[in-house]
C-alpha cells in the first residue's frame, strides 16, 4: 500500500425516480427521489475506492460540487499518507479555515465530507483484503481511538475512556463473531409503511413481510390524527400483539403537538416514536421523553454531528441512537457516536434505506456488536428493500437478519451501467 497513489476523483450526481411509486415518502418528504453524490477514488494501480452521501433529489448538485472541492485533499497523495493517521485526515477536511465557514461540520459540506471519508475507508479495506467491519473489529483499541476527533467531546468521553472501553470489551469477540456468522444482525423493515401507501397496500406488504419472518415493523406517521391512528391500528392488527411496531414522524410536529400525538398513538403500543420534532431541538426531545414515558424516543438520522449526539445523550433526550452512515462525516464520526452511546448505555439502532445506507450500516452495526456494545439486546438495524440490485455487493437478508458482508471494502461499489443510466440529468432514465 505504501506506493499506492490516489490519482483521480470522479464525482457523479446519481438519482433514482423513487417518487413515482411513493417509495421513501413520509409526512415531511412527500416526493423523494433517492439520490447520492457518488465518489470514485482511482489509484495509479490496484483497486479504486467508492463512497457516497445520500440525498433526496433536488440539491444533490450542491453536494456534488462540495465533494469535488474536498477531493483535492485526497488526489495526488499516497494512500498510506492518509491511512497512517485517519484522524488527522478527518480534521484536515473539517478544519479548512475558509471553507469551514460554510459549515462548520454540518449541512452540505459535512455530507460531502462523509462521502469522501467513506470512499477512503472503502479503498483502505479493499487494499487490506477485508470487509470494513472486519478491518475495524481487528484494529487495536488505540488505532480506533486515533481515528476519532475528540474535539468538543472530552466533557462526556475522553480518549482514555474510549481506549479502556474498547480494551475491556475485546474479550469474547470470537464468540460474538460466530453468532453473527450463524444468524446475522437483527433488522427491522420500513418497506411496509411509507406515508403514501394505501391501506390495502400496507395490508399486503405486512402479510408478505410476516411470511418472510419479520418481527419489527416501522410505520410513517404525521398525517391527520385519525389517519395515523387508523393506519397504526391496521398494522398492529396484522402483526399481532407480540411483534414490535415503531413509528416515525419525520420531524413533523412542534413539541406540544408531539406529546399529544404520541400519547394518542400509545394505544397501539409503539416500541418507539422516531423524530417527533425538529432534529435540532434537544430539549424538546427531552421534554417529550419525560412527558410520554410509555413510548421510547428515537432520533439521530438528521443529527448534524457528534456534538449534537453528545448533548442529546447528556440531556436524557433519547432512548435509541440512530446513527446515519452519511449524515455524519463518514466512518470516523460514526465511531465517535457509537462509543458515546456505549458510555451512556444507549442502544445504537442505525438509520438505513435510501441509496447504499443499508450496505453501509451493516458494517457499523457488526463492529458495534463485536467491539463496543457486545450485546444484541434492543439492537435492530433498519432495512428498506429498494435499489440494492444496483450494488456489486448488495445486502443479504435472511430471516430478518443482515448477513455479514464477505467481500473486501465498504460495500459501496455501484455497477457502471447504473452510473451511466441514472446519472443526472444526462442518464437514460432522466433524458
């Protein structure tokens, strides 16, 4: 790897017309076209690295331009000059004294940073001949900690505490790995309950999911109160009293309304209410959690960065931590939040779906179980059954469990014909 050099970055605006069938629809995002700013890091010899950040259509071009700008930090460099200190590379990307003004560490710039960092990790894992989850799991505690930027975190988690936690939880990894290899990592399905689906379609999809062995189901809410309750009762009647039903309001409500609506929906015993209000309202989430204790609160897919996650945990504002592989700045920052969640004893249940998010988060969940949480209790990772056919190493689900990826890398490589056909606006699908 020492003489492998990154010589070029190709960036593609990739969009899929999912809005035509209401796939991904919720109370706020009513017509999403699943999209990605997609990055290919080419080397002078050997493999390429593939990375992306997820978007919903319009505005993807902004992420593409930011990604083109940030790629200058990788192009022309030996890969080893980055991977020898991945923490320093993260700080280099997030600390540009002029470009940082457009963030800092949030929004379009942070999304683009995640795509580039994910591409570097993908390339690193390919060169090492390992799937990313294994590369991470086999790292020494000190190596993992060095990848993390602890700025603004040390009042909640210090590098020394993180190192000690990783050392203490390393024993037993081989047994945990055997369990993952035998059964996989537990998943839940969101594909049955998109906002734009008719009652008849929800019923049919619930029947199909039950036949496939699913035990955890998520329903989108945030419409009229009577419609939400009708649809929630419908799903509960189909899945029975013992399977878990989660609900997702996608930031639709003000705090007082969220309390009222969550109380009303408590009738059908939801396991959690997800994003009941603005993702930035830390104290609002804490109040909802206090005032509706019978329903647990989940959030995180729109959480800007590790600092906001820290505050959510410190404020007692969430019961489930929903990391996102692209909203945060790639692998490095997700590692920080996984370790924070372990410190606060909060289950990590990643957000997925979209373009490539399932492919990504399966690696993070496996690492979390193998090296950090060491338990599967109350752990479940989102699965949405869309667009996996476009990936060369797609997720594999068996009996509602993610099966461990086996190929080297971060599972982000997309077929060339997909890149050609779905490139926006010139691809065949769009033209």
